[in-house]
C-alpha cells in the first residue's frame, strides 16, 4: 500500500463512500447507518483505516494516490 497520511486515508474512504452512495446499493447502506450508527473514520486507528482501504478496492486506492 502506498504511504498515505491519516487525513488522506480518511478522505479516500469518505470519497469512496460518497461514490457508493450514488449507486443502487448505496441508499440501503445509508439506511443501515441510520439504523445502527457509524463509528466514523476519525475514530479508527491507522491500521483499521488501512485495512478498510485494502478491503475495498486496491486498484482504486492506487489510482487515487497517483492523483494526489
């Protein structure tokens, strides 16, 4: 994983979430958050942020890093 600071990791995750919300499945995810809550990425450790990014889409992460 390319090196990103904490703020860049949080920004990547939030941007990725916003993109997902605009898809067909995104509103169901928002509903789940409204029902069950969301911890917030700022409350996660750096290791948890990195794991979340890797779990999603390694290629998109690498492309985003190149554009920073």
